[in-house]
C-alpha cells in the first residue's frame, strides 16, 4: 500500500539525472527526515518542476512512497530561496553534504530541520562561519554525539579534548590543546572571536571525522580546488 504525503515542508539537498528526463532527489523534511524521491519528467523541456526544484529554497512537496524511494507528485515554492554567492555557495553545499552523510533516510529530526533552515538564512551574513560551527555542533548532538563540554571550564586554562571524557587540563605549550575561553564559547554558541572560531573548527572537524568513519567530504575539497584556480588566475605583480 502506498503512503501519500501532502504538502510537506522540505529542502532539496541533492539531485542527479535518472533515465532520460527524470531526476533522483534527496530532500530533507521535518516530519519524515531525509527522503529519496523520483521526480519523473523533471528534466523535460516542458516540466514545471525545473524552476521549482532548487537548492536552498523552501519547498512544499507531495509524494507517494512504497519502499526506499518515493515518487514526487507535486512541488511548489514555500518562500524565497536563500541567495548565496561565491564561497557561500560551497558553505551551503557543505551543510547539505553533512546531512546526506550523517543522517538516515526516514529518520525525522524536526529540530535539526529548523536548525538547517536557520543556518541557511545566516550564511549570506557576516556570521556565516559561526553559523557553520553551531550547525555542526547541533548536528552531532542530534545524531547522539553531543560534545561533552563541562560547565566547570576556566577561560584562562588550556585543555585537551577527549570525545568521551571531554576537556582535560593540558600544558600551556601543548599544540593540540584548546583555550578554555574557546570551549566555553562553543558550549554557549557564542563564537565571537577569531580564536574561538579557529578552535571550534579544529575540534568539530575532529569530531565529525570520527562520525564519518573514513568517508571523505567532497565540498571542502571542491572549495580548495576553486581557491587554487582563483589564485592561479590572479595577475602577478611582475
């Protein structure tokens, strides 16, 4: 028996061609989690879906499901798309890739859905880097891997961070340690200094690496490649 879902809020995470004119979609929804859908005829020249199925755009989707993949029946816009340009596009791809690799299909996370929408809205602004770090932290917590950040941290001390035991006192010159002030800022989600942002990125990158279990993230690699091309294209001072 097919289950019919009507007008579910959603964001498109990824899409790829399927057969001659169709597409395979991965969408993220509040009540059904990540869902795989077949959009039949979506790449056809007369398809009304071509201009609707866009990344970073809030959608309302209707589909029928029986098994792992559902069949898209209707799609409409539910608001303006978030306007990302330059490297901010890679940041949007990055949060999408995290969801694709760290969430399971049909596993609802309504709070994470709200966090995702809020993060997208923050990416065009000055606080985009802090928004990425907070999203990573909340994603890990939602997946059951919350960072054990104690409330007894001292801002002027240095700490090593153990994924299971949390922050442990470290020598002042320990290159792998973190500033207590940075860990406090991460716990409170108030990443307002460059040091706090650098330490949060380093710590969260290690935590995510553990959860990815050897799988590589493609978006950071693509961003590095794009930066290399841009640097090579810049005129020299000679």
